[in-house]
C-alpha cells in the first residue's frame, strides 16, 4: 500500500494537538519528520509521535528524501515563506490559518500550487462537518435560490490569549495540550498578523466562500482593541461578488462556558440556520416547510483532525480536497480589507459586483 510521507513544520501547540495524531491514525500515511526550532523539543516530539526525523530548520526537513507533503503549522508571519519553499520542492501543503499575512502572498501560493499541479489546503475543520458539507451542497444546487444575505456571529474564549495575558488556549475539546503556545504566537502583531481578525475571522471568512463559492467584493469594518495591541471585537459589513449582503461579527472576549458560531443564510427560496458550536442545522422554505437535520455528535462539531486527514486523502485522490487554498485566499482578502477599512473608516472595494440585486 502506498503510504503518504508527511513532514510537519512548526510542531508546536496545534500540530501536536491535532495534526500529528491525525497522521499517525492513518494506515496509508507516515509521519516522517517534525520541525521545531528547539532541538530538544524536536527530538522529544519525534520520539513521542514516532517520527523518523527531528529537524530544527525548515530547509533541513524539506531536503529529506521521499517526502510527499508537509503541514505548515508555524506562526502566521512565516506561513508564506515556508509554504512557498515546500511547493517549490514539489510537495503538497496543508497550511494553517490564517493562510498568510497579505492577500498577495496567499494568491501567489494558490498560483504556484496550481502551476505545479500540487494540492494546497487551508486548515479549517468546519469545512468537514456533515452539516457544512450538506449546507454547501444545498446552496450550490440552488435549493435556497439566489443567496441574498448572510449573517454570521463567531465567538471563542481567546481574549486573554490575544491580549498576551496567558498562553493557554481554551478550545474545550476535552484533550490536554501536549505543549502550550509560545509567548507572542497569538498576541504579537508582528508574529500573528493581528488579533481576532487574523485568528478567528480567518475561519468565518473562509466559511463564507466554502458555503457559497463567492468571493468578497466590498468590506467595511469597525474594530475595538479594548486596550490591546490587537483587535478584540470585530464587526464587518460586506457584499459578496453576487451582491449578497453579509454581516460578520466576532470576538474572543467571551466566557469559557459560552461560545457562539451562528450562520444564517437567506436565499430567494429559503434559508438555512446553522449553529456550528451546537451542531444543529435547520432549513426553512418559503412554503414554511421546516427541516431539522439530525444534530451532530459532540466529536463531530469541531473535527480538528479532519484537515490533516484530508491532506492525505487529497494526495492520493486530488478531487477529495475539501478545503482548497482558494478559500484561504478569500479569507485573506476579507481580513486585509477589514484592517484597511477599520484604519481609514472607508469602504474597501475588492472587485466589482457581478449582478446588481435589489
């Protein structure tokens, strides 16, 4: 049986929490190498997770013979350079969110992967839930009619992390972290790119394109930094390229026991109500027929191992790529436009609206 040989760049908190165990769980994959700047840490992770090679430099890992793919799970400021180097070596890439710091960097990676016929994936677990996949199918099949408006609210208790008051990440996934994030990984703007907009809106913005296939056309944003170097509260008003209206609100300042990820999709024939953190989905047609989809089991709500599992699937069968880099590029366009809008108090136009809608 062909085994996909995978190396992991930036074997820190999230890689050891999600990606390494996922690769180890597949009979058709092999965890060949891990990279961390700290030699002792790299060797300990390689030993504990069964990787053949422990590397401290990215070029050292990329030079290993027989690699098929890499997971880039380092800090956002080095995503572009590391992913580009891997693609230039002819390796498939799973890239953590946020994809890059700028849209231009993200676009270059998408173009490079396509030119080399390589798989480029963005790590967004919500793209792999049963509800998300069915919602996308319904929308693309025209079951809701033309998409007119989307409302999204996403919260996650990481406010203290973004402010640099602690390093612990509270995902509430029932699994202890192998290692905690480094100081600065989330709260230093030079490393993380920004606060909530880069860390969490990167999920919500990519999900818009995942669901609809539509890119952002215009973005107007307000941000509240709450005394931090990073944005803590974000409110975006957007138009997608078909003219659909979007409101997207997000914050990390929420109690650990309370998180929301509500997505409301309004079409000309019906609407979808998704509660991603609660694992529920409802479809309501204009004929008042209401369809309640079976709720997700707790383990399905945030399938954090799914991106790494899909990387292996995509190397073996390219058509199975469920979260291509184009979704990450659309998110980066939204993020950069929101940051510019909040700074200038102006609406940022990214592209013309294809069809004017009333």
